[in-house]
C-alpha cells in the first residue's frame, strides 16, 4: 500500500473542531501525526511517500484516486 504524507501536516495545530454537533479540542494535532508515523514505521503496512508539491492539482490527484471518485467530487 502506498501511504502519502505531507510534511507540512505537522504545522496543523487547530484548537477546536465540530464533532457530533459540539465544539471539542481538535483531534488533528502534531502529536497525533507523530504517533501515526511511529506506528507506520513499526508496522510495515506500506511504503511512505511525500507527494510532489510542484504538480498541478489534477496531475497530483489522478495517480492516487480513481476517475469515478474524482468525478463524484467534481459534481458534489
């Protein structure tokens, strides 16, 4: 399995988010990312890739997602 990781994700440190209709502390914090990366290193479930940042959006999405899924998103 290919696993994609954007190195900028560690900069995401939201304070609150909506969860089940109420505001709660944000689940996506740098510590959670590190925990996930540590577990991926411990369990060989796939190869970790950093996506290219200089590609146009369509060129970056098509190798990763099916055409049907991208069409669904475009029409949603």
